[in-house]
C-alpha cells in the first residue's frame, strides 16, 4: 500500500464492508417509534470516512485476525462517533446545519429526535458488544470498559465539556491539546485498542497502539482545523465553521496556518515512530496515518 491510489482503494473497499454491516445492525423498522430508526439510519448510513472502524480492522489484520471476528465490534465505534456528531451539531452545542453534505439530524427531524437518536446509538453500541456471539466474555468486558472510558468523562465527553468551557476564550496550546486528545483522539485511540484487544496484543504492544492513536488523533484535529478555514463552505454549509463563529481557540488561531501544518506533520511522525516497537508489518496503519495528514475533506 504505497500509493495514494492503493490507500484510496483500500478505504473504499473497507468503507463498503462497514456500510453493509451498519445497515445490518440498524435495519429499517416499522412500528410506533419507527422514526427513531429512520433518523438513526439517516445519520449513520451513506457517508463518512469510517476511519475508526477501519483502524480497528487494520490493527487486527496486522496481528493476523480474521476480519469476521472484528467487523461487528469495530462498527460500535462508528455508532458512538455518529451519536457524538448528532449531539455536537445541536443548537445547544455547535449549532451546525449540515453534516456530510446533508442536513443535520435536528434540522431533518427535530431537536428531540436528534437527542434521542444519539442516545439510542450510544446505548445500542454497548448492547452489540455485550451480545456479540464471536467474543469470549473476557474480551467483551475489556472492549466495553475501553469504549466506556474513551467515550466518557475522561475521554470524548470530557473533551466536549472542555470545548464548551473554552468558548470565547483564548487558551494555551497545552490546554487545546488536552481538549482534543480527549474530544477527538480518545475514540481514535479506542479504535486501535479494540484491534489489539481482540488480537490478544501484549501490554507493550497495546501501549504502542495507544501512542499511535493519541498522535494520529491530534494530527487529525489539526488537519480538521485547517479544513475549517480552507474548506468550510463544503464541510459545514456555511462560510465559517462553528468553531470560528463560536470564537473557539483552534490550532489555526493559536499557531497560524503554516505552523499548524508543521504541527500536524510532527504528530504524524510521532504516530509512525510509535509503531516501531510492535515488531509487525505496520504498513497499513502507516498508510492510514498518511491519509489523515493528506486528506482534503
């Protein structure tokens, strides 16, 4: 996987596999609350890079694990990610009208439905892990604990709380880094941890994977901040991103565009260096790190 075409093909194939599994996990349903499943499918299907479950699949494949045993738990990360975006877009949070080139859930349905759709996807993710027929009980416990920790108060939600608290304030770079290590990086870290846990990785290997996930999460966020400036209309449907409108500190506002690009490159280098102690063929994870640093949307 040495060329941009190779990684593009790999991402497309994996995204299609994940899309089919998500379609199976959240099927169309009829009944008194069918709109819950309509809004869930609207948010979940038909778009997105699927980077988190792809990272899980790539990590497990690096250890030689059959993807059939990894796909379903990997998709729980996409459910959690989607729930977080639904809530992040709400008027009480970032108040965004568009996500993935279509109306956000609260604009397409209602604010109430958006809240409950996010709640459903969050809750259902843990049900899927708890009832997966291919996972032994000890693995279920590890995965559930990892997902709860990375998406909870000391992870994604904690980062989101920091994000709200920092609105309209100039904060130091170190604080911004901690904020995004949690808000953005925690779930990406969980993705590689998931692959390692399913593959019976050693504690040292898991530690290397965590360093990779944390570094790639920060690189991802720096690039996201750059795209908010360079491609905001296409990304959000507005001339300025919600971060700019809400006067949030970003890597661009603190570092400037050129230095932010250098900062992203630094995290990318840290990510690839952290893979060396694994003693495995890490080319696929390195290619995904390259994708993060070079993406244009």
